[in-house]
């Protein structure tokens, strides 16, 4: 596998991936994050260049310090040759199966290939399927800013609240992951009279809107449109596709996003969480938790 570092190569790959939206969304978003300063310390690999069969992004190995941290250890894949994808999984050069990780993809065959390897290796696989939604333009809020609220980026001091309200979080690893996101990537929140967030949306290294949430006391007022509108404008200005994933059963979130201009995309957005067998240490409450998937709240 070749690692693409040259800005011209990354730009050419970005242009190629744009022609394969929505299937390439997770990879495209990550490639763009790498090309725009690489604040999340990822790298882009291809099996050949300039004509490739498969492109994979991953956290740089030197930054992958915790073998049980699947929050930070995210991979994405897009392929034009499913055989190249299966061959990549069968080797040990690119995917480290001794560590916990999650892999994101939107193509037929992504799940099946990973399932075969995890079954053969005796690894745990949790499969989560999202409905991807894409907004061609920055989302348009339907409400005015309520009195007493104002927009701001999410602050590191807000992370305990975000971690406590995140259905995939609630542990030390998730808290550290969220902290890294708000320090490195764009975010938006509405601060209430006491200076605490009442609604927010953040971006992950895949360029995906994640952990959109409004505290219960402020729901039903269209506040998510204000945070998504602000963050969407920033992403649009940087050239990012504005997308997210929602559980198919989360009808209220899907309805709210459609009202803001998001369009459902064909296919399934897979998040596959792979964990090797581990024996928790006594008193360790921060081990590998079961994932309950939720991107947009």
C-alpha cells in the first residue's frame, strides 16, 4: 500500500472520490481533513496510484497508542475493486487486527468481507447501520435565535456534558475522544443563560456531523437547525460535503434533518466495530464498551 502525502495527489483523489458520492462519503471526508492540515493525524493509503482499486484511511500508527480505543482508531474504505478490498483485509500490513477499531463504509461487500475475517480470527464484531443524509447547501434554520442564547464553538470545558449525553460514550476513552474533536475540528453550540450548551453539533475526522444533541428542556424549538446552520456554513466554505448518519429507527431526527434540507442517500452507512478478546482488569470501568450507535441526536 502507498501512503499519499503530496497535496497534488490528495487533491486528485478528492476529485475522484467526489464523483462517487454518496458511496465515498466517509473516505472523502477523511481525505479532505488530511488535505486541510490533518488536525486529526490520519493517513491515506491506496493499493496503486494514480489508478487505484481500494483507498483506505486510518489513524497514523504512531498516534494509535491505546490498543483498546476504538473511538480514536477509525478506518474508512472505498473501493473500485472488491477483490482488492478483500486482499487488503487478508493481509497484516494495513489493518492491525490485534487492536480495537471501527471501520466505516457505504458499499455492498464492506460488511461481508469484515464479517468473514472476524469470524475466522475469533474477533467480536458489532454492526451498526445508518441512513446517510446529505445537505447540498448549508442547512437553513427555520427559527430565530431565542432570547438569552448565543452561538459559540464547543469548549473543552463542555466535554463532560457531551460525554454524559452521548449514547456511545460515558467512559474515559469517549471523553478523551470528544475532547480531541472539539480541539481539532469545527463545532457549534448554543450557550444558555448559565453559559452551558443547550444544543450542539460537532464534526468527526471523517467530515461527518456527529453527536448532534439538544438537552430535553430545550427540545421542540428547532435549535438543532441553528447549530447545524452555523456549522454547515463553515463546512461548505471549506468545500466539505455536509453529511451525517442516523439510525433508521430515529424518525424524529430524520424528520428534523429533512426539514433543514438534508436528503436521504441510497445505500447503507456501515459502522463496524471490531474488538479482540480482552480480559478486563479488576476495577477497570473504561474497558471496551458495547457500542449503541447514534450519530445525529
